[in-house]
């Protein structure tokens, strides 16, 4: 399986505010399509399209865009927002298209959340025509100056589950194993500056953090908020509050 029912429910719930939470996806989507550099009229398939950050950049380049996502909520909103696209609910590891159907396949921040990225890459390779291009974005796991917030979450909610995140070198190796050639990548940094601790708390509210805190026993909830605003204020005084986001963009060709 490349996506789980739990994952689908998560993205269904996030559909209305996805690009508010993940503020960087629109910018990275434009950069990813620019990196792929498709010609006008290219048949572009965007996998895991979400609310359309990459797909709409493809439209702006004059591509004939097909967008798929495993989340019914994302698909419904995407189809309503962009009637000029072909939009389908499909799993990344089981695409319902014939071989050689597309000139470009894009996937923004998708392979990192799949349980079987190799299966998805094999499908991307299958639906691409000879001489086609795959372009992927991958989140770089960097905590930076927000280490205090990660420590705070671990203290109250535990370390979470899951293995090590997919690294850029691993993704390039997977592309080669899937039959792609000439993988290249570039790094991008997209910081977001917030004016004060309250703005950081509001951003976390989009992800449901305050609601999770309120579900803690009262004494723990009070302690979490006290530590959060104390440490956020310290960060604010010592250089400002910045969400440091970074990614790698990957490109490879079909023979």
C-alpha cells in the first residue's frame, strides 16, 4: 500500500486549510514546475496534487494537466477550483492510466509520506513516455532554532512513531532503481517570519496543537502553555521567530 485510510482521513480534514498550514507548498510548487521546465502543451500528471500547488503551476506553463490524489476531500475541492484540469481520486502506487500517457510526472512532498515509494516511482516510470521527465520535491528534515518546540512536544506527547525520513540521496537511488536516468537535484530554503509568539501559536492552531493541549489534564495543559510562551518569547528576543523550511527538488528522465 502507498497510502493508508488514516492518511486519507488526515488530508480530508486538512483540505480547507492545507496551504495555510503548509505555507511553503505554493512557492515550492512553482519552483518544481520551473525545474522540470515542461514545454507548452506537455501532458503533465501531478500525483498527490492536494489543493493544486504544483498542478496550477503546470497550468500556468500551458501544460495539459491531470491531477490525482488519494484524498476524496482534496479531489473534490481541486475539481471545483480548477475545472480545466482532469482530476481523479487515485493512489500513487496504482495509477489508472495507460503506459506512456504523460510527458511529465510531478509529485510535491508525496514520496516522503508513502509506505512504499518504490511502487509509486515504478508507476511514474510506467505512465511516462520515452524521454519523459519526473520531478519531485522532498522535505529536508531540519529543526534549526525551533528545537525547543520539538522538545516541548516530546515532553508532553511523546516521540511519535515512524522510521527515519527519506533522505535526498536515498530518493536519487530509488529513481535509478526505478529505471530513471540522470537524476539531478537542487536545494531550496523558504523561511517564514512570524511577528510574535501569539502568531506562532495561531499557526500551530491550524494544525490542532492547542486542541491537543486542551485535551491534556488541566495541570499539564497549563504547564505546556507556560513553557511554550516562555520559550517562544525567548526566541522572539533572540533573533525573531522564523519557521525555517527547506526542501530538495529532484528531476530525472526516462530513457
